């Protein structure tokens, strides 16, 4: 498939001007977005793809601003988020029923987080799902505890963070020192009474990229959890129809399902539409509860 057209705007050439320029691109109505996405998916219409991208640049900037605390140029963070957005547009399937913004947020955040992990140090900051979660939540939790000053955390804070994030206290202490103290010798111990060294965190070049693997598997797992929970909001007939029409490798026709339930094709279509709307709403609420989507994400930066 043809690549999504590159952007002529760059936040790295002047952030204020960039933010001012992207406000000029209007956000799309649902029907217009659907038609543009179909045009790109079916005909590789570069103009349609460009309009999809530019209409969501404010979303990228909004998300990127949430990563200002990592000491990296915000223009570069936004640029990485834009890469994720373009990947999302390239892979977006409008027939799934979700808006592009909901889908794109996964790609935008993944792209930004991978950039941050690459940039922070040659020492891999997150080689497991738990460590990656620790890296991106430690600063927030410290802020909630009013423990943002430099230096070691108190034992009470360490214990509380470790419990909340499901990691060891040693991992919390070492990650905090790593984030507040700059690069250390690879042979330096993680903790004064520990035999583990920073070099133990280095990634083996002969093994697959764990960060990418973890990110992909985490996203798939979360999506499947959300889908399963949302399906529980449907009654038995609705679940069966959605399963057969939307989730099966060989979808059933309306006529086939009409024969199963002894009703008309139109009645099956009505049940499918209503069930799909309920499924979408349940998944949106779940995503909002998980902090994956916010009502104001599409507001002007």
C-alpha cells in the first residue's frame, strides 16, 4: 500500500507557529471522516489521507503535551506522535465502527513512548511490561504524593508505588534514581546492598525487541479484555449475532441468521445495529475508565 503523505508542517521548526497552524485544520464530522477513510482504504486517495492526518494534528499535540516532564524537546515528541498518527491512518478500518481518534490514540502514545524510551539512555528503561509501566507512571505517582524533590524516595513512598504498580521495591528505587540522577556507570549497583548492576538491564541484541513485543501484546490483551467486557453488556441473541456477523472468520448473512431466529432479514439487521451501538458505547466507557480516552482530547490545544 502507498504510504500516507508526509506532512509539510514541522513542530521542530517553531512550536508556537506550528500550534497556530494546526488549529486552522477543521475537525471532521463522523460521516465525512468515514468517507475519507474509505477513499484511502479502497483507492489510496492521498488527498483523503492527508485530510485525515491534518484534522487530527491537534489530538497529537494534546497527547504529546502530557509527556513534557521527561526533559525532551516537545517539538520532537510531537513529531514522533505524528508518525504514530500516520501509521494509524494507514491501518485504520472505518468499517469497525470506531472514530479514527479512538484508534489513533494507541498508535500516537506508543510512538511517543518508544521515542522517550530510546532517548532517555542507552540503558533500556523498560524491558518488561511492569518496568515500562513503572517508567511512565512513576512521575505521576510521585506528584500525587508530593515527592517530586530530587533524591531517594522514603520507604513508605517506595512501598506504596511498588504495590500500586505491581513491581518490586528495588525496581522503584532504581528507576527513581535512574530518572533523577542521570546516566550512571553500567557496573554501578542498582542499590547499595544489591548485587544487580545497570548492565544487567541492557537488552541482548540477539533477542527480539522486547519493548515492541510487549507493546503489541499489551495492546492486543487490553483490546480483547475490553471487547469481552463490552460483550457482557449484550443479551444472548445480540452476542450471537455480533459474533456471527462481526467477529467470525466467515461471517453469516442476514438471511442465514433470519432463518436461525425465525424473523425477517430486516429484524436481524436492526438487532445487529442496536447491539453494535451498545458494544461501542460499552467499549468507549471502558476506555475512558482505563484512562485511554478523555472527553477533551479533541479540544483545541
